C-alpha cells in the first residue's frame, strides 16, 4: 500500500510531535528528580544542623552544671 505525500507528512509530523512530548516529559522528570534531591539534601542538612545545635547545647549545659557544682563544692 502506497501512501500519498500528505499522509506521509502527517505521519512524520505526528512522530516529531511525539518525540517532542517524550523529550518534554523526560526533561520534566529529570527536573522533578533534581528538585526532590535538592529538597532531600536541604532537609538532611537542616536536620544535621539541628542535631549538632542540640548536641552543643546539651554539652554546654552539662559543662555549665559541672562547673556550677564544682564551684559550690570548692566555695
């Protein structure tokens, strides 16, 4: 079966359009993955910073209690 030139042009245009849609969907997927990865990294850094701040606060508190009790014993 031989197609006329109009049908072949429409088939090629449809294939090009499908390729453009697929490329756009792939780009959107990669962009979404990048945004999610950046969000995860930011959340992990924020959580690690909060843990570090909590640990430093607890260490400072314990050192303060230690020196307060030690000064009471001496004085």
